[in-house]
């Protein structure tokens, strides 16, 4: 059963999934060696774009990208799907 870490920042609840193969590591770290701080920096310092094909928001900085969607927009709950470095 998947596990999740909840992080509250600026009135928003961010949900991060733990990696199934490495249950003590967050998915974003196990797959991309990125951190919650990396993801939050990109989220708050850039503007999202809607990706119609994948039904998600995407934000990009000069160094990182994130993919996310609203779990509950009214309650300000976001699933942070991925955070990765940009070469």
C-alpha cells in the first residue's frame, strides 16, 4: 500500500509519495535525487502551465521541473507527482 508524506507550506498541503521499491525514500528522491525543498522552490518561484495531454500542471525553473495536480483545490491540497533536475 502506498505511503505519503504531507508537508504544509504557505497554507497549502503538499502530498509526496514514497517510492514502492524503497519505502523509506520519497519518490522524488529515489528517482531523481531531488528534495521537498527543491520542489517547493520551483512551485513558489515559477508559474504553472497546464498540460492537457497528461492532465497535470507543470512548472519549470532554470534547474528543476515539477509535475503536480490538485487533489482538492478548495482545501488547497496538491499531489506533487515528480520533481526532477533539468540538464
